[in-house]
C-alpha cells in the first residue's frame, strides 16, 4: 500500500466532554440504591417506590392473587 500524498493525520477532538463522560460512567457502574421504607401491608422493612410500597413478600402475594383471578374469569363465563 502506498501512502497518499498530502494526507495528514486528522486530530479528533473528543465529542463528549470528559466530565460528562465520567459522571455517566459513575451513574452506570455505581447505581444509587433505592430508598426503602415500611411496607403498606405488613409494615416490614424493604418496600420501595418501584414496588408500589410493598415488601417482596406482599408483592409476590399480590401477583399470585392476580394470576388466580385471571385463571378463574374464563371458568365463570
């Protein structure tokens, strides 16, 4: 291969500001743990805003109850 005449290496400036890139890396690799509080139903620790204010046990019971209701609807029709 021949080197092109007149071709110079192009200096590329970073597209993203290094400070912004560093903060994005920190946000991805060091996530903030969700804030926990007492469950609405049983008052145990571990409920979060994402879990509708329920601990994992009450959330599983709620999901199971929904599945039971969905299975019973076709039988009653």
